[in-house]
């Protein structure tokens, strides 16, 4: 294994451990945060605030550097426009998060911890990703054929 793969593995394990320790892999905790008119649980906001406080300076520094600490090229997103796929994807993400109490990271962690509801969510998420890829390829093929 190369150093980038090992670093990614350790980072993922650390992220997963953080999700488990903070309770964010528990869908009840997330649904409690979304229950504004019931038994609202603000702890997710505190976790998000902590993540933003750590992430903002790192993204600022990364944006000024050309390479990672391991020497790989930094690839920052360049698009800043808000288009239909972004809005639709955001709505679908939010609906799935609100209905199931999972987003992708915690769902994978909870699946690894043996949570049956998380396994169902993760399988549905993977099916959605595959369908998206197939739809994108089909749209690109249709576009290419129309331009010829």
C-alpha cells in the first residue's frame, strides 16, 4: 500500500471513530436534531460547528497550496454555479437524511457496526449511485449522437 492509501484509510477510520463516539452514526440522534417541534437534540449542530471550525482553516490553507503534505496535487472544485442537478441532488439528499436519519458517512459506519437499517440505506444509496452513473452515461451518449 502506498502512503496516500494508508493516509486515506487512517483518516477514514478516524472519521468513523469520531462518528461513533459522537453518536452521529445513530439515526435517532440525527432525527432528534431534525425534530424542531418535538424533543429537539442540538448536539448535531455542535458536532457540525466543531467540524466547520476545524475544516475552514484547513480548506483555506489547502486553497493556497499546490500540493498536499504527502506531495500529491490538491484538486479543489472549480465550479461555483448552482444548476438543476445540484438542487435536485441536494433535495434528494435532504429527504433521505430526514427519512432515514443517515447520510453516507454515518450509514457506512453503522453498516460496519451491524445496524440492519443502515445496511438497507447503504444498499439503496449504492443503487442510486449506479442509476445516476447509468443516467449520466446515457445522457452523454445521447448528446454525442445529437452533435454528430
